[in-house]
């Protein structure tokens, strides 16, 4: 995968995210490698005002998702998050949503993180 962390339009994200440019670059690298890596995400679904990411990962991966949500809630307070667990140890769905602007930013992230084929 390419490292597109420096290609983030921080001016566009700043109205809804409270990270500095350096913090944004560092956080993006972590999120790309640990949460939105194409080896971890099984599928991506577009929602009306965001996106849903489906994971078929070991049970302990859900703890990473909860940690991710808690950190994101601090820097991106206008984002909404939800986790959905399918029965019988089925997939976990992470939903990030809240507005058309959030959906558009997530669409950029999907492209930058090379998740587009999973849509």
C-alpha cells in the first residue's frame, strides 16, 4: 500500500476535526494500518450520511474498534459512531456517519486507504 498520509486535505477536515496537521498525519498512519487496512476490512457500505465497515476479525479486534471510537470522539465530535455485532461470532460492523460532509470525507479516506474495491 502507498503511504498517502501526507495527502490529507487538513484545511478541509479541520472544521470537523480538532487535530493539528502533524497529529492528523500521525493518526492517519495508525488508522490506515490498524483499523482501515484492506487486510482487516472485509467490505464497505455507503450509508446516507456516512459509511459502514465490515470486519471478519478475531473477537479481540473489537477492542481496537472501541479504542478507535473513543479517540475519534475526542478529535471529531460531530461524527457519530456505532458498532453492530452479528450473532454466533459473525462479522462486526463499524458505522461512522453524521452528515453529507462526513460522508464525503470518509469517501476520500476510502480512496486514500485503497478500500474502494471493497465498496
